[in-house]
């Protein structure tokens, strides 16, 4: 499926709200991703992305037919982790299992490596999130370990998996 990666802007706020407002999306993300996802949440996210672009992160909307259907970004670490960044992403449910995230990971990592003196980009996926785990592996990330009982989400304690791409 064809898509583009574009900088976030307020023109995406309605499609962001529409596609992010799904508990099945939120169940695989950290709690700071709200559910339900309101128009105010969408505005707040877009402003955050605009204000921090290139400073602490590089984040792109995943766009199909002019609609933001997901997000992918690299968050830069600091202190002793200065040469490390964390990759994060989500995608609207109707677009799952179409290879979009797998395809989007490489250009995002290339962009991050080109703009920062990084040696490592890692991603953490909940162990039961098989789709994200497969996307990371197909994109060249290697499983480094499973963190037992690492996540508490929706009343459940779960394992998480750390994947990394190193230069």
C-alpha cells in the first residue's frame, strides 16, 4: 500500500483523532496515548511534534490519501544514552498487516542516523504484539531480550521485548 511520511501539521488533526480513537490501537501503546482519543488530544500531539521537531525527536505522520493513519518517530536520548534513540510507532487498525510499518521503519531510522550521531536505535514492543515484533524483525531489528513482567497495562502484567538496530 502506498503511503508517505510527512511532518505533523494541524491539517491532520481530524484524521489523527479518527484513526487514533481505537482501544485496540491503544492497548499496545504506553498509557500516555489516550483512549478515548479526542480532537484536543490530536491538537496537543501535533503541537508537541511541531515544537520538538529535530530537538528531542523526529516524528512523522503516516499518510494515505491525505489522511494521517498512524505515526512513527525516533526519540533522542540524553546523558550516557546520547548516541541512542528509541523508535515508536502506531497504525490505524484498518491498515494492519499491509507492510506499512515495516516499510516506514527504514526511512525513519535512516533519517535519524543522518541527523544525529547515533549508533543505536531500539524499540520496545509488548510481547503479545506479534505484528509490531514481526515488523521490527523484517526491518532489520534484532531481538536483544525479553523483559519479564515489565509492563502493567489495562490491569495486566506483561512481558516486553527489546529490539535494536545498531550502526
